[in-house]
């Protein structure tokens, strides 16, 4: 699966909103390009993401969205 790229600048300017809406409704995921965050913060987010997905399934399910949360 290849994620649809969404440029942060286009969203900020309002030009990419229909594309963002479409990809969110159809897929729920997208690749955000040119975000205004540092490389260090991106690396930290990836590290936390890897740590989360390495957890046992039972522990990850505690974060599952329900109609109550």
C-alpha cells in the first residue's frame, strides 16, 4: 500500500482540503509532507510509535476507540 501524499503548505493555504477530506474518508491514512516540525521531533515520534507497536496486543487494545471514548 502506498500512502497518498498531502503537502502541509497546501492544507495551510486551503488548496489541499478537498484532497485531505477524500483521502481521510476513503483510507484514513496519508503521508504528510513538509510538516513544520524538527527532524529531532520526528525521530522521537517514530521511536515512540515503534515502542507502541512492539507492545503485546492486549496492552495496545487498551487504547482502542469505542463509542464511550
